[in-house]
C-alpha cells in the first residue's frame, strides 16, 4: 500500500479539472497553506464529510530514555490532531468490510 503525495493530488487535479500542472500544484499548495495558517492562529479546521484538525496542549510528563533507562521529562507541547468525520469513517469501514484493505495489487 502506497501513500498519496501532494504531487499525486496535483496530477489528479490536472487530469480531472483540466488545470495546468502549474495551476494544480499551486492549488494544492494553497489548500495546505490555508490549513497551516488556520492552525497557527489556533483555529479549528473543519472539512465537512472528511474530518477536523485541532490543536491540543499536552502537559509535561515523565518519560524514559530507551537506551539508558534514565528517567527524563517530556516537555509540554502543542500537537495537531485529526479526527475523522462520520462520512469518512463509514466509507473506510465499508471499504474494509468489502475486503479492500490488505489486497495486493
């Protein structure tokens, strides 16, 4: 199973919407830049039918150096989380129940 890249998204826009390759690449970049900008401003990103990107603050917590076993603190930080929407969950579940995952092409 591969991964979808920004280049593949741009290629899909190019072929499906008859955009030039330059326009398609610019559209993909603009889309992701808008998401990044909203998250920088502490805004939630809601993509209807797909899911939500949120920021969460994680407190400092104890951790362990895996090589030495030494206890070290893991510093507080802000992380981006993604929660899939109901429609996306249903589509993935339907695809999985039809045997779509794990197939070798």
